[in-house]
């Protein structure tokens, strides 16, 4: 099967809190509803909430090392290790697009995707942009936001006001 015939491959990265994980799952579910053959792979931080929630929702996830990243002197070594792992994930999965929802894992994963020429999309669910999304914004193809006024953080020409992705279970109320 050549690349034209194969299903779309989407890499979704980020997590750490439900504020990142649940919008990411809502995005994945919407993509699957649109095209059930879409291959979706998540990348998250080892030992964090996403390592349980994503598989429970029926998706595969691979982990990046972030243990006590901010507390020790080996931060650069751990970041280089995460970047190497991110490059390996990209080579193995070969995504058509990489989506970042914020949190530690979005950083190395989307940075590697941008360096590899994979188009990246950021999803910012807060009215005040997170550090990771701000760092990745310049090279992102598009930035989906939930609130007006985020031009102070992101290039205005890349912003798309989409609102927050919402799980269908929340719409049932």
C-alpha cells in the first residue's frame, strides 16, 4: 500500500492533567467519527494521568520521560532523551500531522515533528496560553483556540477560534 492509499495517521501529544487529556481524547474521537480508518497514536509523559486514561479510551500511547524534570541537574540529558524518543516515534509512526494539546510531552514531540517537516496543529484550551504552546506556536501550521484575544501569545494569522473540544458524555447533560 502506498502513502496515498494508507489511512491518515494522526499523532496527538500532551497531557499531565485532565485539562489537556480530555480535549485530546475529544479530538481523537471526532477524527475517528469522521474517518474510522484513521490511525491515531498518543504520546504522553511517563507516569502521568494520560498513561491510564488514553488506553482506557481505546487508544495506543507511548511515553516520554519527564520524571522530576524541573528538579534535577540532568534536565538537558532528559530532554535530549525525550527528543530522541520523539524522533523514533515519528520515524516509526510516520504521521501526516501532529497535534499538541499542551503539557510536557507536547514539547519534545511537536518540536521533533516540526524539525521533520510534519505539519503541526496546536490546541490551546485556556484563555492564557501555556508555555509549551507558546514555544511551539511560531512553527505551527495552525493554532486552535477557545477564546478571543490570544493574539498576544500567538501569531494572529495562525489562530482559528474553534472553542474547546468536548467529550460527548458532557453534552448528554
